């Protein structure tokens, strides 16, 4: 059974959104335990950067495995 485009969009949105929340939490609350303290807006900027890189990485892997080499 294949996944519809709508469900793919929902899955991707939930995956990236939840990852972004976890990344912000870790940056803002956990990194200070190792001496890396950031203001909330700085933690958000770092989180956005990591989220963008993660999205690109995920997209590249998805396209790689959807390629003709595996069909």
C-alpha cells in the first residue's frame, strides 16, 4: 500500500515539527549543563538552522532511495 501525498505531507510536517521542538528544548535547557547557555531567541535561531539541514538531509535520502537504482 502506498502513502497518499496528503499523508506524506502530514508525516513530514509532524516529523520536522516535533524534531524542531526537541532540538530547541535541548539547545535551551540541556546545553547549559555543559556551559553553553543561549537566550531563547538564540536557541531558536540555532534550532532553525539545524532543522533546515535536517530537512535537506532527509529529502536527499528520500530521493536517493526513490531513485531508479532500487527499482
